C-alpha cells in the first residue's frame, strides 16, 4: 500500500465551537464524531488500510452543519443523528455509494 492510500477513507468531523455564531459543536458534532469512531472500530474498519476518523477545526460551512468530509473522495456531508452517521458508514464507507440526501 502506498503512502497516498494509507487509509482507504479519512473522515474529518468539524467540532469547532464559535462564540455566539452558528457552529457544528452546537449541533452535537463531538458526540456524533465519537459515535462514528466507536462504530468504525466495532465493525473492524478502523486503522491503516481502513478508515480514520479525525476532529477538524472549522471547515467553513457552519450554516450547513454539522459537517464532515470524506477523503479521498472529497464528499461533504451534513448529518443530524446516529442514523445518518450509520447510513454514511454503511452506504459510502462499506459499499462505495455516497449518500445523496446528506451531501452538501
């Protein structure tokens, strides 16, 4: 495996907190990011050659939040709950089919 593809997918969850302005942190981005990481681990998909879940600072799409981006595909998602996160994991990460209804 080349360094270019150390991870099959790399997810960045915005968890940025803004004072008095719309932000992903106000929409449970941290707990849902934590859930995503736990779910990926429980499915045996975490780590080298698999999937990496990371925190991100502001991704600049606050009004559409919470926001996550999937690389190397460059697909941006918004999500509201565990069900949305599960759908992204199952459809996009496991079956290579982006979730159109959650894309931004």
